[in-house]
C-alpha cells in the first residue's frame, strides 16, 4: 500500500496504537485474567544534565525491568556478554562487575548480591534486570513512573556519558573563542574577473545668512576588477575647487592562503607613517599578514569623543568586533583585543536616528605581536599628494621570538626631510605577565618611545607613556622635545550607579615652555540616567593661574517617548558658566524624529535655536535642520543611501545605509531531486527558509524563496546555520546545515542550499508460533540500496512496528539481519524489494511485513 500524503495513518501504525492501548489496559487488569507474563515497551528516561533518551523496558507484575545492555551502552559503561554472563567495569577498571543469571548472583567490587528468578527477565533478544537492582548494586537509581511511563535516573557517579558531554561542550566553547569553524560544507573562494556591485550616494545642501552657500555631492562605486576589490569615491563641493586629494580610489586583492603576498593594495594606501603626512598617499602596498583576526592576548583601551548617543563600531582588521553607544557628552570607550600581526583598527559612527558618518579613523595600536617563529612584513611605497608630490616608502618587519615577545624593525623614507630622508627604526612588544604589556620603538634621528600598561584582575588599569624627540628632527611637524603621559582608569559600581572613571595627566615639553593638561572623567548611569561629568585642567608655565572647567551632560527619558538632554559647562577660573544647551527629541510618523534645541554660548554671546527633522525611508536617510542665531543662521538638507546590484538576476536592492565594500549573500533553498547539489531547472525553490544565527540585514524576495543577507564584512569566514525546523515538510531535510562562506565585497554571492526529499518505509515484524502471529520487538531490519550498500538499519519496536524516514529516491531491498537470525535460531520470510519515487512531499512505502519463526533444529 502506498500513501502520497503524511496526514493519513497507516494500517501498521493503527495496529501499534491499538497494541499500546491494550498494554496500558493490562496494568489495571486483575491478576486472574489471562495476559502475557510480561510486556516490552520503549519509554523515555530522563538523565540529569543530559536530557531524555529512549530505552527499552519490560513490565511484569507492576515491576519495571531495564535492559542491561541498552542502559550500559548509553551510559558508556563497559559491558561484554559471554555465555550469558555480563562483565565489565563502571568508570574505573578496578570497579568490576559480573551479572550471572545462571548462578543467580551479581558481583560488584568483590561484593555478592543474590538474584532470584523474579529479579530478571530473559526475552529472545534482550536481558532485563529489575530496576531497583541498578540503584542497590551500582548506585544508578532508576525510578519508574506508571503514570507517565517514564524512567528517571539519579546518581552521584561521574558517568562517562556525562563527562564526554562536558568535554564536548568545552571543546565547542574553545573553538568559538579561537574562531575555529567546523562546517558541514564550505563554499570555495571565487573572486570574479569583473563584476559591478554597489553604488553609494549622498547630497547635502546648506544655505547660510552670513556665509556662502554650499552644495556637496558624493558618489561611491564598488566593483570587482581583475579579481580584486575596487572602490571609487567621488566628492564634489561648490565651495571647494575640485582636487584629487578629496577623492578616493583603491584596488585591493586579498588571499589569506597565499604564502608571500596575502594582501596587495594599489591606489590610496594606509601607511601607518611616523612622519607627519598632511595629504593622502597614492601607491602600492604588499604584505604577508593575513586579512583576518588571530587573537593574541590582552586588550588595549581606546577612548574618544563623538556626538552624544551615537553608536560607534569598532573594526579590527576590517572585522566588526564590538560596538558601544556614546554617553550624554559623546564619550565612548573600547577594550580593543590585541591581535597577532598587523592590527588595523578603525571606527565608524552611526547616529541614533539613522545618520551615518563616513569618516573612518585609522588608529595605530602600539602593541604588535606575531606568533612564535613567524615573520610578517608590510612594504608601502608611493607619492604624497602634497604640493611637492614627495616620495614616500616604509618597510616594517616583525618576528615572533615567542608568543609573548615580538621584535621588529624597518625603515621609513620621506623626500624632503632635511635631517635625513631615510629613517631606520627598531621596535619590540613584550608581555611580562598577564595584563602587563610593554611596547617600545626607536627611530634614528626622530624619536624614542615607550609604553607600559598594567591591568589588575579588578580592571584597574595604569598606562605610562614617554616620548623623547630628537631636537633636530624635521620628520614630525611640531617642536616637541618630550611627551609624558599617565592614565589611571577603573570601573566604579554601586547599588544605584555604574560608572567608568579615568584620570589622565599629559605634559608636553617644548624648547621655551611646558604645557600640562589633566582630565578627570566619570561616565555611566546614575539611577538609569546616562551621565557624564568631566573636569579639565590646563596649565602653562607662562601663565600663573591654570584654567579649570567642568562639563555635565545627561539624558532623561520622559513619558510619551520624549528624550531630554541638558548640558552645562562651568569655568572655575572665571567663576562663570561658559555654555548651556537644552535639547528635547521625540519620534514621529513611525520612522521620523523631531528635535528642538536651545544653546546659550556665554563666551561668544550667541543664542542659537535649532529645529530638526529626520526621516528614514527604505532607500534613503533624509534630514532637514534649521539653526537660527543672533550671529548666523543656516538651513541644511541632506539625503543619502546606497544600491546593490545582483548582476546574476538583474535585481537591484536599495538601502538607506552605505553599501560600498560590504558583502552580501543570496541564499537559495531548493528541492534537490537528483541529489547533485546543484539547482536544476525542474527543481522547485523552497519558501521561508530561516537561519539560526543573525548577522547583517536579513530580507526576502517577493515570493520568499530567496533569503538575502546584506551589510556583511568582507574577507571573513562566516558560518551559516540553516534552521531545519523552518521547513514545512518532515520529508525535507537540509543536506548541509552548517555552511562556511568566505565573504566577498561589492557583490551578491549565491549560496545554493540543496534540500533532500526523503522517502519513508514502514511495516511490521511478526513472530509465528502455533499458527499465531505476534509483534516481535528488537529485530534488526536492514535496508540495502541498489549498489548493495546498507542505507539504513532499523530496530523494530516492542510491538513489532518499524519505520524509517530518510531514504533518497531509488530502488531498495528490505531484509532481516542475517547475523541476528543465526544468533536467535530464527528464520525469516523473503527479502522485500521496493522503490522510493521522486515526490515533492516524499514517497511512503507502507505495509512491509516480515514473519519470523523458529528454525529447524
């Protein structure tokens, strides 16, 4: 009999339900009624710290008996059976045991326990032991509940199955920390020769009452040319003459598997120069440092200011590693993880209502560690686009003496440096102990620098930095002789507040004067109110009285979604207020935001009123702002957005965020009828597939057969975890649930997700005795494919019913396991041939029956 839908019950399944009902009825029957001596069934056993697992039991006279082999196999307790005697040990080889039914005894740790005939059951396939013996003898307390037909295991022993589970979880956690990915399949890296991809655009117009109006336009194009990422950014302003310095162009090829040239960049390059460069550098840069994060040890504290409540994203080697929201004054702080190799750190800024700042700050981390016995280099060369078009080059080499000590050196060249155009340098980074780091560099004829950082287990951090400049140097464009810095920071936590505190003292020594600044910062939340209190002190030895002032900023969340942000600055030196700002904001029109602000600048005698409106469309961020002052008024209108082209399908996706240099994925699930892993024309797409992990921005196409993930970081390996529970049919199975993808910038990568359509076989195994058929459990049914390989191994349940879902379309043969038949001295009916056909909902072969009987003596 064949069923083409899974909503009907098979005849064998109805037989099974009826059998279980009769068996449960047996439990309430009287002892005088003529029922079998015991019943076998499969129930769930709950194991603390593990979960539930199915286990066979037997019921006799209201007592439960557990299968010794199945229980010990699950718990990974060693057990062997020879001549009817179970032997093995529990956890330790000295804790041996023997279960000998013929001698009516159990021996455990040289202690004897007597067995009665009623304490065990021997079926044709299974040996059962009364449940109380597992606790009495072995300390494995197995409580059976007739109400729920379940077993609960309690034990104080550190069982092998639990130990193995803990070790597996620890390994998984370690792999996550180390970035080790264990996918089911990997999508090979493929950089196309040419592919058009992304377009960013932005328009800002400004009208002013006292100054010249300004109109600015920006266009960014992201493509792939010659297998490398190519980004072009065009900037135009009506106030500033066109200049190549204000434009950006870069070609970059990344291959982390290459031995000598893992990164090649042409066009605008980031040099990490020591010399003062006041114009961009255009040239070529090559490096064997991989373009991925390799975690070293320790962290480096990075803090600065932006606009209040803006979100700041931290990128290490172009990978997003953390983000924070700036406080009421715009202060933010990161603990930057130190990475092996050349660490390029950048920041991106996003406003609370959809604004995005294209500014990317490149930050040089003073600590540079390389793995032991590895050498990494970066070679840069090009032209500084200043008035004299100075030539520039820099070679940096680092070698890991150990995982805690890295030495380095190289040379920097800048045309026009009067005291020496070639500037060799040496450097070193050392970890003396946990959270105790040192970095030093000496550049001949320019400067010597040392940085010492120590962090206690309670996160009190002390940083000392000293720089000694050569008095005759001209590479750095200021006349400093020395820089001395000390910074002490620590978190402060109490019942009603949590704050970050930092005290810093900086001193600059110049030929004729000294300049000292101090800062005490407190930033955090006081009773849920975002608060920043910063006190500054400025002292110059030419001035008798120092300048000391304090700024206080707060955010209050009021009813009806109002946000009130006051800010005040008080000058202790002048004993007066310098500035007062009051701002209130509220969301309007679903995706819009309205803000009103007033500022009284007492130093400039300026009164400023501001009204602003921002609205986020699906394809653009827009804003209108008016600032009216007694000195100057201006009106600003802006809009920005991005486009992504999927050149494989011609689909264009609009975005209100920048898209250039970002990666995107097209996830295409389909029914893989022929199991070749490639979507063929006759194979339909699957709707509403979901992924477990969330990254980037997830959207569907119109018919929800393609999942699009945008705003991904390029050149990183991500693990897509497909959610099989999102499929509508139980016969559909995702072939590879974990897919490793290497992201490629400026394009949609198509990731085909083959979904196998599996068939099902169901039937019964009977035992024939005296012309009576009775369902027989614990019998192995083997499914053999057309190539003679075993496709499945099925164990019949206690009532003889068996079922298996997981057969690919094709021809199969079902037969009883020959080895088990010989062991039981049984014979079986002939093997049964059947076919699983291609069907969208999965084919079902039902009514497969086998009859067993005693073999001839």
